[in-house]
């Protein structure tokens, strides 16, 4: 029996062990296999998800068994889990032929790029430094979008990017020649006029948004630039499922449909929570395939958060317990400095072995070392009392943490530690007073 036949048999028999073998097939073999079992392909999707869940659980248990070896505070990135997420991205590419770029703004940890570049087509950057990082360390396609580019950066942005996406026709008009002269592509970001992001701070299509050209402006200006525009980009989602994308695409195509036929590619931006357990991959696949067959263009996705979803931890230690009517545990880190989205968004992260307040005998408010009164993550209960030096492991802390942290109050930045496939740790960054002094 060939490997392919074995996998088909495994799919029919709901055997998750064939998932590993699927990812060993070459492109041609995968194409044939996907064609052969096209009526049963949802089963393969389910098996991939089951297998992934099992790996994530196993790795967390392994990490907890050796957590004493991690000095605190640290961000710990599990490279095996990053690869598991990459396989999900690969699977979406296998099923659709879309290209997937990792959004560096969510996670710029170039130490995991060797793994990520095996699966993805490149990166998307928010400006010069991310473009440069992508160019030198990722080494595939670099698409750059910035709300506005300063003239002094443009030459370098063009050098490090394959595609430069403009946020307005005035910037496109100012810089398109510099882009084309170097043989690079020009994109325009539009505002599809529809989104379902509840937190306005994170909604790129909120009223009066500065992000993306509105339909009214596009209609008026497009003719002047039609031959220059290689692609259209929109970004309208945040941590959402593919049903939201379906509704955005409906609105987008209603308005921009007539223009899509003139471009080579359309980017659906980021915010797709592709690697979340309940994400509807089948719907995403259908939406991309329908779009491609209707408009005959290359589709790009640029997820950031989904690339490293659930792949990282923030590990801290309790320094002290104080009491002011309630028990308050102070950790050797800071939410304000190390996990700022917890406070900005705000959201309640999960701490391993913790429960909602008062569900277990020992409840604490967890706070950071900074002077900010609100440097707190809320109340959690535990089976055992917290004491000095007990480690608290916050889950899902790879994205939008390292890239956003700061040294408020002179608090040192957490070390960055890779939890390697073989179960050992590699400390890739350690910070000191010098880093603080350089920044202030
Ligand atoms: C233009 C653009 N692309 C991609 C992303 C990545 O989004 P996410 O990390 O939510 O997938 C963002 C996030 O803000 C963005 O603004």
C-alpha cells in the first residue's frame, strides 16, 4: 500500500495518526489525495484538529513538568506548537492555493522563522523595521502596509519589500514611481465599509477610521491609477471566525467587485483565527475557492495572532502576598509593562491551574510590581494557597506581548525562552540595565 492509499484508508477510518503522514506528502501527492477524497475531506480537517489538540495538551504537560528550570519573568515560546499552527496554515494553502503571510506586528520572534518559513509564503510588515526584519530573517515575500510612509523611509521600504501597499491615493501618487522603478508591486488598502469588531479600538472600519480608502474616494480616483495598481488589500477583522469573513466579502465584492478583475491579487488582511479549535476551516476554504474562481486572482491572507495562537506562555513568580480586605499576590512582572493588551483591551488571560474567583478555597487578586494602581489582571482562585516563589503560568502569551512590551518603572523586560522540540529550553534573549538605559 502506498503512503497515499494508507492516508485515504485512515481518513475513512477516522484515524488521527495519518495526519503526520499527510504533511509528509509532496505537493503533487497532496493534490491527488485531496482530489481522491474530495467528498470526505471534512473528515481530514477534523482529524487534523483532533491531532493538533492532542499535541497542544501533551506539550503543556511536558512544559509544566520542567517549569522549575525557567527563570522568571520569561516569555516561553513552544517551537513545536508554532509548527503545529503552521501545518494548519499549510493545509489551508493545500486546499485553496492561497498565499499566507505572517503578520510581524503580532510576533516578530525571528528565532522561530526557520520553522515558519517552511510553511508560509512570507511576511507582512507595518513599516521599515519590520520589512527589514522580514527581508533578512524570513527571506520570502515581504508585503508592507503603513498608514503613511515618511519620505525618508521610502527608499529602504521599497528595497526590503516586494509589495508596497498604500493607505491613500495621495501617498500612492507620491511614491508609486519609486516602487515601480525597482520592479516592485503597488497595492492599495481599501475600507470595505463593514466589520463586526466589538471593541472600537480594534475595529479598522469603525466610523471615521483612517485605515483604508473608502468606496466613495476609490470610485472617484481609481481611473487615474488603474494601470498602476497590482493588488487590493483590506483588513477588517480581529480574532474572528470565517463566518465574519463571509459577510465582509459580500459587502466588499458588492462595492469593489468591478475593480477586482483588473488586479493580480487581493489580500483579505489579518484577524482570521484560523488555528483556534472552533475555527471553521471548511468555510474559509470555500470562500477563498469561490472568490478565486469568480475573479481569477491570487488571494493572500495575513494572520498574525493565529500563527502563534496558544504557542507561548508568560511565566512569573509570586514575590509577596499583601492584604487589603482581600488577598493580593504581587508577581515579579507587570501587566502594564509585559502584557499591555491585558490592560488596554482589556481581557482576562488564563493562568494554569487557576479558576474563577471563589470557586476554589484560595482567591487572590494578581497584581504587578509597577506603581500603576490598575496593574492587575483580576481575581483568580486556586486549590492551594499562593506563596512566595510559586510560579504562575499565563497561557497564550506569544502574540502582541513581546512586540508591545515596555520598561515602565524601569522594570526589566522578561527573558525570551524557546521550549524546543526535544523538551529543553534555549534562552534567546536576556535583558539588563543597558537595554533600559538605551531606551530612555
Ligand atoms: C494590515 C494588517 N494585517 C494583518 C494584521 C494581523 O492581524 P491579526 O494578528 O489579528 O491576525 C493586522 C493587525 O492589526 C493588520 O492591521
